[in-house]
C-alpha cells in the first residue's frame, strides 16, 4: 500500500500531468501506475517541453522533416504514438477498474477553441487514429467546446473538458452532458462506456487574486471555490433526471482538479492535493507535486470539510468586489492564449 492507493481507496484518482517518450520507454510511467497513479494528461505545453528536451524524439523529427507533411501532421504523428504507448501502459489499470480509470488524454488543436464543428471533426479523427479504448479527447470548455461536447458524447466518445474556472461554466457543461446522454438512452444506445471529466483549474485562481486580497483570504479562494463546486456537483448529479439515466448505466461527470502545483513558493507544495481529496474526483498533478505528495502528503477526505467556512470566504471575497465569473472568463482566455503560444512553439521546429 502507498499513499496513492490510500487516496484511491477514498474514491479519488491521481493522474500524472505529463507525458514524454522517455517517461514511457524508461518504465517510469509503469512504476507510477504500480504506486497508484491512475491515468495521464497531456497538453500542447507538455508536448512542447517534451519535444524540446527529450532526445528520443530527435531521429523521428529528422525523418518526419524529410516527408511531405505539415508541421501539425509531424506533431500529431509523434503525439499519437506517445498517447498510444501511454494507453497501453495504462490498459491494465483501465481493465481492472471495469473501464473507469486508466485514461490518457490528448487535446484538440487550440486554434479550434471557437469552432464547434472543427472540434468535433478533429476529436473524432484523433480518437480513430489513436485506436485505444482508454483515450480521452481533451476539449476546452468554451461555448463552442460545450456544443462540441454534446455532439461527441452523443457519438459515444469519452471527453476531458478543460480550462474550467467557474461554477457556472461547470454546471453548463454538466447540463450539456446530461442532454447528450439522454439522447443516447432515448435511441437505445449504450452509455456505460462513456466517461467525461471536467477539469477545474485551481492554482491560477489564487495566483490571479492573492495580490488583491487581505491576508486571511490569500491562498484560500481557489480551494473554497473547489469545495463549492463539489457541492454543486453532488446536487446536480443527485437530481431525479440524472438518476434515471444512471439507472440505464450513465456515469457521472467527474470533477478533475487541474493546475494543482503551487505557484506561490510560500504555500505548502502539496496544498492543492491535500485540500481537494474527495470521492468521484480526479487530481492531475505535475511530477514535482506527485513526488512531494508521495513523500509527505496526507490521504484524508478534505473536500467535504469546512464547507461553511469556504462559503463564508467566497462571500467575503464577493463583498470586496471579487467577481469570480468575470475572473473565470479572463483566466480561460489567458489559458487558451498560453496553449496557442505553446502550440506555435511546438510546431516551429517541425517546419
């Protein structure tokens, strides 16, 4: 037993927020699975770092540049191979859990964030190219992304919704998921093999707010918001409408805590793992945070603790003029821009 298996026993999956060829081929990812890691996420910034710093890509990059391909096609060739390899490593975990864990995520191109039809087409194309049952396609939760989610779930794909920063955004995504699952049930199609996670970003909220807050609220708002969002999640999926779908095999969307490495070095390095443990959730952590949590983290259900205090902190922030929905919109736009820039940096050496 490890601390990660203890967390798993409490109902939360820990995923690694990293992917590279060396991570897979060295056996390091397989070792992490043995310790209790349950899945893997990737994004353009992760692949940009991997391609630039992992020598195992050099020969393939040189070979691909001799072929008549676009930079994006060269990127996808390598990224798809990496995701396939990670899916294969995670397959035992996936099968042992009855298909509920062991997922690996690959993101659609950031340039499609406002293009619902383009997102649907690319998600389906990537899903088919990867050809693994434990892949999740990552879609940003813009208005176009939520429209795409509804179509993709209706078509039977498992989706990782990303760049969520607010309770309202998240509830909108749940509603779209429920509508698409209801369509499949009405059509007599299976729903038990469709899994969706809603990636709610944590540390960026505190990083954006702390400078404007009094001392008693610094480093508190993101966790308070997550606890409130978890209460929303419980209320939404306990509704009678979804319970009828669950009786047909529908899975609840799982809240996934993303951006859980601390950005303020004054905070404990396991703050956003220790404070966010709860049933039916996921926490995707970078390598350094994972190692810190294994070393000195605490496996204890914390998401349902201190709810009144969390709501009071959110109310106090609101009285100080903090508009969390406006902040969420800005942080999502900033996140999309960061991924677009990372994608450009990723593609440039492949031209």
